[in-house]
C-alpha cells in the first residue's frame, strides 16, 4: 500500500495507506493455527530462538514475550526430551518423532508397509510434518490416525525384528502410543481441521475472497470457542485459547478496517444482510 500511495497521492495527504491495508487471509489462518500448534506441542529451543530473532529483526506480528516464556519453560523442563527436533515428552511430539525415525530408514519403511498388510490396512507411506507449512501437520495427523493399527503394530514388533536396524541409544518401543495418546491426537486433528477447511476453500476459488474474511473469522472463533468450552477438549484447552486469542485479534483489526465490510456489502449474495441479521 505504501508503494501504491506514491502513484495515487504523491503528497500523501489525501490517500492514507494504513486504513486500506488488507491482511492475507491465509496468513491470518496460518498464524492462528501456528499459535495453537505451539501451545499443544512445545517448540524446541533452536526453533524458538530463531522465531524470537526473526520477530525482533523484522518487527513482525509475533508475541515475543510468549516465545521467550516458552523458551524458558523448555530449558527448565527436565522431561522435555528433544528427539529429531520434536519434544517426545508430549503426545504429538512423540508421534512426529516416530514418523521421522521411520523415514530415516528404508528397512523401517519396508517393515511399516509390511505391518500395513498384516493389519489389513491399505499400504501407504506415513506423511511427515513440514514445519514451514502448518497444514501439513493436519494431513500428517490425519494420515497417522488412519494408520493407528499399523503404528501400534510397528512399535510393538520393530525392535524384535531382524528386518529393522536397531536405533542408537533408544528403541521403537519408546514411541509407543496408548489409547489416551491417540485420543489427544484426534482432538488436535479436530481443532486443526477448522482452519484447514477454511484455507482450502480460499485456495479452490479463482475470484476475490476479501468479502469472506469477517464471516470466516467469526465462524472459526465461534467453533473454537465452543470447543474450548467443551469438557472433551479440556486437555488442550490452553492451546485452543492461544489460537483463539490470535483469531480475535485479527478479527478486531478486520472490523476496524472498512475494506472487508465494503467488499461484503458489495457482494450481491449478502448486500446488507450481514448488518441486518
């Protein structure tokens, strides 16, 4: 916008770029999901330090205080064992660390596919999480849930099998996931499904979607709010509230700008129905 104003109003006295700034919708959803992810599966020290430095140097919309507190908590947590960049003392971190171990060994991958056949599950490769793409975590957990029987069989038999190389100073049994673990993974998956579905709807259209911003943020805030109040999600409620707080912050920013409202009113399907409801 600062570049546009140089063409529209060179003096910068009549056309102010600030009130006309539009946030990328997918970026807003990414931030909300990332805040939730950081709350539910603690980020390793190195990644946190990089985030803090990046936030300071680029003055980005990141809660530096929150990142610093996470770093301090992780450094003083004796149970926060970091394995391949994942905190295996939490459920999601343990599942992600196991996936990394499987992908590191061709023999382990072959044994995993064999376990799929023995469990009568469709043979497929278990997906990994690409840290720079939060949506890949949703797909990773979705894949893991569909292969839970195979994962359980693998962690039970891999250490005893001559087909799989032994791990150094650890065993595959260290990554066993019990029923409670799988339940938590399912809950995390359910939370991430909401922004993932919204993001997918934006990516699948070729027309402008600015008019959807207020409606999308309201829907996400309402859904996550109900989940936060649901006792079923009590074990991850703090993480939900972190994500929800970020959604509400950007909803307030969107409400303060007239751009999103104007786009919504100009849409022939809504017109003034949004304000008259």
